[in-house]
C-alpha cells in the first residue's frame, strides 16, 4: 500500500494550503501580478523537487521522458491548483476582472514551472546524491541575481528567470504586460529546452562531455547576465546618458537631463543642488558627497520605461545617484539629496539605515527636510494624532511596519519623531543611531520611553487642529486595502488615454465599468468628466449626489464636494452650488481648496461660473484676470500663477501683472506663491521682496518655519546671482 504522504502528494497539499492562505492575503488574493509572482516561486520549487524525487526513485536520468509521460497528471495538477482555486475565489468573493491575471499566469507561472522541472533534472544529472542541495543552490542564485543588478545597475526593475519581472523596489500600481517580458520568457524557454535536450543526449557515460556541458552551462548563464543590457533587459549608466543627452557639470555633481528643459531651467536646477547641499551639510554635519549624478527624466512615463518606477523618485546612496522626473523635481530634490548625504553614516553595502529600517531611512530625510506640503512636520504629526489617525512609533521602527499604514502617515510620523530626537539630543547622536538603531545606547532610553516623551512634546505644541485637513492628508487606505489595485490602475490608464484623445463616449463606458467593480474615486471623476464633455450634466449630478456621502471623512471628500458644487452650477442650480462652495470654504482642508471655493462664489456673483467651468485653461485665465480688474481677489492669484505655468505664458507678462498688484491686499500665502514663481523664473531680487513680506504677514505658526526656510533659499539665490 502506497503511503498517502509521499512527496508528490505532500507538494499538492502544500500548494493547496498556500493557495487557500493566499486568498486572505492582501494583493495575493486577487488573480493578478502579485498572485503569479508568488506562485511562480512556489511552483518552480515544487516542479524541481518533484522531478528530482521521481528521478531518484527510478534511479536513472534516462527515465526522464518516461517519467514526464507517466506522471504528467501530477505536474498538471500542481500547475492548475493555484489558478483554479483563485478563479473560484475571485468569482465568489471578489469583483475584480481576472483576464489579465490569467495572462500573467501563462506568461509568468507556466514558464517558471517548466524552468523548475529543467533545473531539477539538471541538478540530478549533475550529481544525483546532492541533487536537492544543487537545486536549492541554483534557486538561491536565481533569486540573488536581482540584488546584484540592483546594486550595479541604475534601474529598480529586473527581469528574472523565476518570477519573470520584478517591477521595482517602490510600489507602482500600474504594471502592463510588455512585449519585452514575453521576449524574455521566450528566450529562456529556448535556452532551457536546449539545456534539457543537451543533458538528455549527453547522459552519464562520458565524464569529459559532462564536465564540458557543466562548464558551458555556467559560462552561458554568466554570458547572458553580462549581455542583459545589450538585449534590453537591463539599463546601464551609458543607456541613461544616451537618453538624457543634456548635461550640466560642476566640480561636485553632474546633472543629466532631456532637451525639454531649457538652459535657464537647467541653471536654476544646478543652483538648487548647490543650495540644498549647503543646507544639508549645515543641518547634518555630514560631508559633501563626491561624483554625484542626478538623472532628470522628461516625465514619469520616461522614468518608468528607463528606470522602473513611475510614481516615486529614488536615490541610490551607494552609487551617489539620484533619479527624478522633471514634474516632481521641486518637491523631491532635497529629500533625495539627504539620502545621498546619509550614505556617510549608513550601514550595509547599500549605505542606508541599519537593518534596512525604512522608518529611520525616510524619517531622517523628512526630519532634515522639515517640510511636508508647505507645513512643518511636527504640525502634520500633531494633526494626525489629534484627529484620530494614531501611529505607534515603537511599532513603526520595527521590522517592515513602515508599509502597514497610510504612506503619508508613515513618512510624517517617522520624520517628526526623528526631528524631535535631533532637537532634544543633537544631530550627532541621531547620526550614530541611524547606523545601528540602538536607541537605548545613544539616547539613554528605550524606544518606548522616547515615544512617551515625543507624544508629550507634540501635545505641548498646542497647534490648532483642523480635522478636515487631517482627513485630506491621512484619509486614504494603504495599498493593501485597495480594491483590485492592479486592474484599476491598468484600466484607468487606458480610459484616460481615450479621454485625452477626445473619445469621450468610449472613455465614459470604460470609466463606468471600472467604477462598478472598484468604487474607485478616480474612475468616478473620469466618468463625470466624460459625461460633462458629452453634455450629460444631469447624469453627473445624480451620480455625485448618490455617492458623495460615501467619501465623508476620507481624502476624496473635499474633491467630491468641489465637484458636486460644480455639477450643481452646470445644471444652473447656482444657489445650491453657492452653499456647497461656502461649506468647502469653511472646512478649509487646505488653502488651495479655500481659494478655489472663494473664486467660484465670486464668479457666481458676476454670472460667469458656467463659462469658467466649461472653458479651457486659457478661458479660465482670462476670466480670472478680468476678475481682478476693479478689485483684487487675493484667492485668485495662486490659481492664476498655476494656469499661467500650464499655458506656458511669457514670464515677463505675468511678472509685470504680479509686480503691479497692491501688496497690502495680498495674504501671506499669496505672497509666498508669487515669491516661488518669481524665484523659479530667475527673478531673484523681486522674489526676495515677496518672501520677506510673506513671512512678515504670517500668522500661522505651523507654516512659519516653511516661510523662513524659503526666505533663506531666496536670499542665498540673490547673493549667488549678484
């Protein structure tokens, strides 16, 4: 009688258990990329072990073809278990489409299973006594290759034999099945088939031939690794240089950028590098790094193609390299430069925070930067805590808990805590703790006790708290709680493409389909915008009317409230629209929302809101400028600047308009926005004047630090330019 728990049955049971567990694990519970990623690893191992088991049982390598013919049902069962269970689970418990998931399974898991079989066969052929050990060593080697590539190449994406594709170290929701991945899989299917054919033909008789084949296999693997950049499966520094052809050089850095950036902008970016390096060195007491290279991509799409992460900008401290896209440069350059400076106190070969601790890594950069969206980070942390968005510092700094909550909350709480330590104990002690995270040794207290001191400190600041601001910044689900994130991201990308091509009817259908299964707010906006382009204003109004209550206490509520007011206006219900805008004005989640609400209220008064809402950016710009004809509307100036930059208006025209404004009627925030605009366009002396007035008029202590920092920056630019 055959034992029930032999290796084939045990592998089947383990695969079933892993698949069932996977149905309750976020991201893996959806038949999409993450599911295929995980089960490509599981089935690679299972197919390898199963093949070795059968070969050892029949004691001869020559039995391999017969084994596959006789035992194919077991292999097939292992291959089908994950996808069948996942499809059933998705049908009963998920609303996500899984068409892409099936394709991912075919492209990623099916080849991985075959590669596992061939690797198992090769391991037995190489040495049947140590076949399991050889298989494990090869598996570890295949798994380790991406770490080598991450270390030596600029990119954060990787093509890998087992999992097919690793999109990056930073999570991007959108992953499209590319022709490059399919080509990579085809090449390896051919190579592994050649290997299987070769070891089958060589057999075990001629030891000389066996040694030659082993050596050829090893050299072939090394050669393919070296050729990956030339085959398009990896990116080198020279590839980036070929795509980012423009260069700005100094004695301490090089900036590579595309020709869409003007020489004036490049000069400004270079000066920003010098300024931030001066400030970071002053704050951290660390040395200026040598041979820094900053790569500035045209946009997120180019960065995603060449580098591997659309959503996030990245620094590689061990390489002294920064990777940014031009549109997010203003908000991220200083942060990434801090990571480069921190390499001096970093640990491991990657020169980052001890134990790969993300809370320390990002918290340190946030603490030195001291600014989140125009607010002091202590204020933001106080805002979160006082509004019920609690965070536990002790947990945050342990293991990988940094990723288990809203990312904004993680960055701000970690940054505020590190800033507290710097203020109380000094930067020198924090620099030492960055390396080993031994809080008790360097600060004389356990992390839990430091957290108690920190919480008391936040309370002592007595900041005024606006719950609506807290909801806006922190009221988002972490990625693990989003509905069908991969499917939604990919399909939204296609729907917005249709919208931008002015194919509004098709975009409306696609946005509606996405919204039905995901309840995605972005899909709802796309649906409303498509309806509006088609003139279906009443449809959009009814849709928002039924859905707006679902977004209360979330980040999306204030956008939905603004859009609800707009839809009322587009349906000529101006009194109701006015009351909605007044409500948004009172809530004031940010000054920008308050400004937009005030502008709309004023446009209702002069019967121009419908024209404004239906108009192009140019129409909006003209209307807002005329709105300031007789009497200045302070709230409209930051929006005018924003529209002018989008329209690429001649800088001298807007400069002339701004310099002729009545300064006594401008708020601190508007003066700050004008100063930023003038500085970004190289009008440094004029910018300084507005920066000084902005700080002088500031009445909010949680923005004062940011205005002081801006004034220091403008003063430095003035001194350098003069």
